[in-house]
C-alpha cells in the first residue's frame, strides 16, 4: 500500500477538511463510492473515490485525533488516473486550507 500524507493539521478544521476533500474529488471528476470510518483510527473519516467507468480506488483518511490526513492506494486498486489526480488533489487541499 502506498500512503501520501497531506501537509495540513486537521485540528479544529475537520468540517472544512471534509468539504475540501469532497470538493477536490468532485473537481477532478471522482465519485464517492464509500464514506465511513476506519476501526484502527477511532474518530476517523474515510472515503473511497472512483473515476466513473475506470478501474482503481483512491482512498482518503482524515484522522483528527492523530492530527493526520492522508491518501492511500492499495496495490490491487492502482490505476493511471490515480497517479495523475492524487498530486492535484493534495496540492488543492493544502492550498485551500491555508487560505481558510
């Protein structure tokens, strides 16, 4: 599994980050396939994003208690579009959070 950390601190900005994550995905033509939490990260919010008509899943996790936000890609869920969109989403989230 590949993990890419977003350079932001989610403390006190959880609602804003949720909106930014979902907006960044929408801006890049992605759809939410799953939204929930991860048992191993209590209080986390976790998404699976997919590009319509294509293989691959991009995962994003927001974990306020751990002061972390990260993207992850499972080995069996890789796709070319993920390598293209992930850096754009990461930069967009970091830029917009710093402006807020």
